[in-house]
C-alpha cells in the first residue's frame, strides 16, 4: 500500500515538472502569436479607424428596434475580448462605452468609469420591474446632466415614480423616447415639470401611449416630434394640435400615428378648410395616421411645402363621395403643377383592395417594389424617408362600389402632376377587383407622353386591354371619337398573377372585352399597325396562356418572356389549347 502511494506521488511530481516546462514554452509561443497577429490587416489599422468601426457597430446595435435592451452585454462589447490590441483600442475610446446596457451594479460602475465624462446614451426596459432593472435605472440616472439620449420602456403603474427621478435639469439631453407598455388604462400624462422644464438641447421627442400638455416648455426647441397610439380620450383636437405646433417654430419632422381625434365637425361646417393659417417653413417630413376628417382638417390649416415628404394613412370616418373631394384641392395645392420647386414624379404605384386604395409616388423610374403605407400594418415601418418618395397615401373604405373607388383613384391622379411619369404599377391585393368606370384609364393616364413601363399584378385585363388600344373596335366603353393612342411611348408591359379569360366573345356578341389573350394580341397588333409597337411583354403566373398564343404574340412584340405557367387550374376542367387555332 505504501509502495502504491509512493508511486502515485512520483507520477504527480513528474506531471508537475512537465506542466512547468509547458508553461515556459507557452509564454514565448503566446508572444510569437501576438507578434504574428500584429501583422494581420485588422491589427494594422490605425487605432482611430478601428475605434470608429467599433463605434459604428455599437451605434447600429443601439438604433436597432429589435434590440430588447434587457440584461447581458450586447455583441459589440466582445471587441474588448478579441485580442490585446482591440481591447486597448476599445478601453481607450470612452464614447464606445457611452452606449450603456443593462448590467449588474458592479459592472455598471465599471461601464460608467470607462465613459470618463462623455455624454451618455441610455436605453432602458423596466417593463418587468425587476430589482436589477430598477437598480440599473436609478444608477444611470443619478446624474441626468450627462444624458444625451434617453429611451425608456416603462409600465403604466411605474410612470409617476420614474418621472419623479427625472426632475433635475438635463442640459445635454438631445433625444427623449418614452414608451408605455400596452395597457387598458388611460394614456399616461408626461408632466410639464419633467427635467425641471430645463432641456435646452432637446431636439427629438417620441411618445408612445402617453401624451404631453400642449404648452409644455420642453416642446419649444424640438425639430422632431412623434406621437403614437395615444388613448382616444387624450388625443388632441386639430385646434389643440395647431396651438402646440405654433410653439415649435423649427419643427422639421412630425409623425402622428393614431394620435389625432376625428374632425367631422370641421369638415361638415367647411370652416377653416384651405385657410392654411399655420406656416411650418422647416417641415420636411410629415406622417399622419388618423381619421380622414382629421387629416383633411390638418392639411387645410397648415402650409405644406412641395418639398415635404408626406405619409398619409386615412382611416374611414366619413361618407365617401362627398367628403373625399375635400382632399383633392389640398393635394393640388401641395403638388402645384406650375411650380418648379416640387418633385418630378417618375413612378406611380397604385394598390387596390376591398377596403382601401393606396398610392406611392417616386422620383425614380421603375420603383415598383416600395411597400405601401397601409392601414393594415404598422405604418411607421414603411415610411422610407429620404428615398425619393414624396408621397405615400392610403385611404380606407368601409364599403363602397368599385366605381366609387375608381373615381377616387382618377381624381387623386389628376390632382398630382404626372406629366413626366415613366412607370405605372397597379397592384390588386384581392382577386375580387371589379370593373373600373368607363374610360377611366384613357382619361387618367392615356395622354401621358413619357409613360414607358406598365406593371399589372392580380388584375382582370378587361379594363386594361381596351385602353392599350382605344381603336379596339368592339370595346363599347371607350371614348367615342378618340384617335390618340394610349401612352404612345409605352415600350414594356409586365402582367403577373393575371387571370385571362378563356376567350372573348365580344367580337360576336357586341359586349365589352372580357380580357382574353386573344384580345391582348389584337390590341398590341393594333398598336403595331399604327406605329406604336410594344418592345417587351412579360407574362408570369397568369392563367389561360398557351405556348401557341405566346408564339403569336411574338409576331407583334419584339420580345416576349413567359414563365410557362399552367394553362388553367385543375378545377377549371380545361386543358391546354395548344393544338387549337388560337388567332
């Protein structure tokens, strides 16, 4: 037994000696690896360049709306653990650590010490009201004078206590965002005593599910104001909103999403419409998601420049045909066709559903993939500022006829200067789109001399095919006596998800065109015969199109692209008619 113990001891001593030798060898190896890493491109970057890269990563993560701001270091903090060089650069950059994140009291102290005395950017989620969250909030708001950006996500029941902790002047505060977690309670009132009414540097204010007195002194120096999801009982009226805006002379960005009460009384009385009594000379971005009456009343009382980017989502609260007409002169005033200051519209996208109509105007050609500013989604996600999109407009319906929607579409399009329109895209989100009013397409778009590209998605073709060739003899809805070709510069047509008719019997029965491929062929052949040939036709995902028909179309169109979509659905009971004499 004693011999075994002696043997084990000897083995342990031998292992220890080997470990010592390994340690002696590891140190020079580590030194060599450090020297080798120093020669890599990333390590040879100047410290200030590397620091800017770290700052960009931290800022991008800080701005990401998906960042939950809960406990744990964000990914960008790992730069201090990558290598000695990166760690030295990170620790010598106080601004990097100014993007504070939730951590334990000890690490919060360490983070604050790394910031030296640079302004702080703080995003805090105290929604769960845990002890760790409350301790972090109290620690980082001890010295409010250092805070530059403050974003707070808070529960309704803690709002009063949190606001009491923000009662001292905030001389550096530039951005303030207050987000109250959804609750059935009334909207939270932000007291006008916040920061002791002393925020001389405040430029951006965002309030979610809370509101602020219209006369609050922290509003006066703002350049950006966002109010979102304010309880109906706390939403300002149009006169109250105008009074608030008069105290914000330098306002450049205004976003009001579900924050305005209806103004049916103003529309009914016609009082104040088109008065434009409030001038906001610096306003460059305006987003309104509100009842139709509130939007019309607001635009009637505010001077909006042609250079202002507009995002308007009109929720239904009026009788259609009478009240919608009040919007047309407002758009005409904003997009004054005789002005040289406004944007040149090159793309118009139109979306139609059973309960809303949407418009997107772009200054770029073929800009057909811009998401609409829809009543069916979170509008703030689809604002697309600074992308050459002067207007996004969505108008909600409760119930109305297709003809009424067509009249609205036509009136909107005719109030906007489209003389230089290059691209027209019409999307239908439902296959139930009905017939457009007679001559709608010809009178609305037919005389656009620069229109070269049309894209149609999920539409019936019985309106568009006759419009492509007004001389299409059997279309009884065309304007009699019209000889001008629709969109004479048209060079390219894309149709996607279109359900063509099996055939059009109008040639024999004298009824309007029903939108078959045969009709499309005749319309395009007519354009070619009159000297206005189509250069390219793209057909994708569309029913009742056969290879024989595509070959026939190639006789009148220079280039035809077809994806070979099946002739018809299996439920139709119709097979391919490739063997038939198509045309």
